[in-house]
C-alpha cells in the first residue's frame, strides 16, 4: 500500500483514495495483480489487511487490540469472487473472497468488543462441533455396538451393524441425539416395515438400545423420544413366522422349481433351510468345513446357534445331493462359504431367501423363511412324532436344565429318520411318503 502523503488518507491498489480505517481500500482486481514482488501488508480497513508472502500467497489477517495488547488473527487465503452457495465450504477450508473476509471481520470485531479473542472463540466452536459429532446417533450407536460385541454372536452383531448402517444411519445418523424426534424414527421404521415386519421390530429395538446407551453410559443428552416410541409405533398384524399346514406344504418345492433359473443359489438355500429346519443365519453362514459328506452331517458351531451350543444336523439324501451340486459351484477351500453371495466374500442374506419365496408365489402373510420351521413342527406333530425328537430337530432345549438339558448329539438316529421322511414329503408330497410310527403323513 502506498501512502498518498495527504495526512490520514491512503490509496488502494487501484489508485482510489480512502480514509484509513474505512473498509474498501482493497479490490479483487487489485489483489489479483499482486505478486511476490509486493511482499508485505496491504490494508483494507477496520483491522483487515492482506499479507503477501515471499511465495506469493495472499493471506487475510485481522489486527485488533484487547487488554491493551495488539493481536493478529489469521482468517485464511484469498480466493477470487465465487458464488455464495459454497461459502461455508470455503470458510471451513480457510478460503475467503474479499467480500466474505470483510463480513467475517464484522463478526470478529463484535467478539473483540465483548472481550473475547477470536482464536478462543474458534477453538470453542471446534470443541462444540466435535462434541456434537461425538453425540450423533451414529457415534453413539457405534459405541453401543462395540460395547456389546463380546456378548453378541458374530451373526447377530453383523445383522445389527448391517441394518443400522443400511437403514438408520443415512436417515438420522448425523443428527445429535437431542434433536432426534419420534417422528424421525417412525419414518425410518415405516420404510423398513415396507420390506419386512420382523426387521422393523428389530430395528426399533436397536435404535432404542443405542439411545438408552447414550443416555445411561455416555451421559449424552437426548430427546424424550424413546420413552414413547414403543407406544407410538404400531405394527401390522401379519405374522412374521407365517407357515403352511396340511396339503399346502407339498406346494413349496414345486413352486421353488419354477424360479430355479432366476435364483439358482437362492432356491437351493431355501430348500436346504426347509430340509435342515435351521434358522436362517445358522444355515447361510455355513462353511464347507462344517459339511461331513461321509457321515451325512452338518455340524453347526456354538457361536452361530441361538442357544450358543453346537448343533448336529443329520442330512437327508436330498440335502446331500443339493450340497454336492453346490460344492462344484461355491467351494474354494474348506473355510469358504457354502452359500457365497454375489460379492464372492460374504454369504447370502435372509432377504435373498424372502425374495425367492415371494418370487415363488408365497406372500409374507403365507410363508416366510423362518416359517419353514413352524411348517416342519406342524407336520411333525400331526404325524404323532416324539416331542423331544421334534424339539431337538429344531435345536430347542428339551426338559429342565438338570434332567433334559439340550444335547446336540442326542436322537441322531431318530432325527435322521424324521428329516429324511420330511425331505421325501417336501419333494414328493404325501401320496408317495410312508408315515412314521403309524402317524398321518399330512
């Protein structure tokens, strides 16, 4: 900046005379002409000036006095005129147009007038922003999941993370807990409910668990949303474990065969789910090391079972045939997944099985993957089979904790007969199956 020699006046870079202290001594055109040859401070007014460095950088600075001492605050680097749409983004990156720098100085002058150093206010703002980020639903829910990972099975932990990441975080993940309303959560749940009633119930439980964790463990302030969420959100009356009975059971495999060309792996998975009467994750996460072709057994490890106890499933001849076919498609080592998904790294999900059943013509009110267990139970009880054998097939604990504790190796012979007859019935229908123990076939 060149002094004009006219007392308390100065010229800007375009030669226009301004009173010292009056904003407007700099112009964008003039700043654009500055080079490393113009090293030094170029005053604009009200404490704002532009400093040109040896490297040619053009930096806005604000000079002020507080408590009798002169201080300098660094705003950021000058950029040419731009639209106001990305002003916040530029400011966060330390970039200012001349107009934005002048507006920022108005704010800084107000802080100084209140006795606050701008640098202190900036630090407080950063800490507040960091606290808000730490108190968002995503941050709190992530801490909740990490706190429970040792208590949950691997499958359950994966299910929680997948559903929160896929359905909840995109909608409310970035919001502080204190700003999340019942209506916002209900909107998330309604969206999930359109896909699956059972999943909507689980997601509601997980959202509530995460928020309560934030309140009680992290001491995060939240809205009173969770207090009335259970009462406010209602579910459809459909049974998420819908199953078939009687002669309708014989429709399952023929219907699946009609969509075999569309979902070859999914159809095999649904058929094996029906024949093994396992829960979805207990089967879908199976690895080839768990399949014993010689003994015709599937050995499910404890960590994947709901009861946290290992379970042995006798495999019917139909199940062995399907697994033999599947081995030629998905086997890449003993530790590889039996039902590998499209990614080639992860197994199929329960949603794939639901989609296959829908494509095969079964509505959610008629039959669900989990409902296949209820279908088997109904058939087995109508056949008059031993209750303990039925319950052991379903991996349910039989009897009291002392006298009838669940034994994964119990009733192997009986269960093999039952599951073979069940597979025959699924494949051929009642007319071609000899009932067990004098009971009815359907």
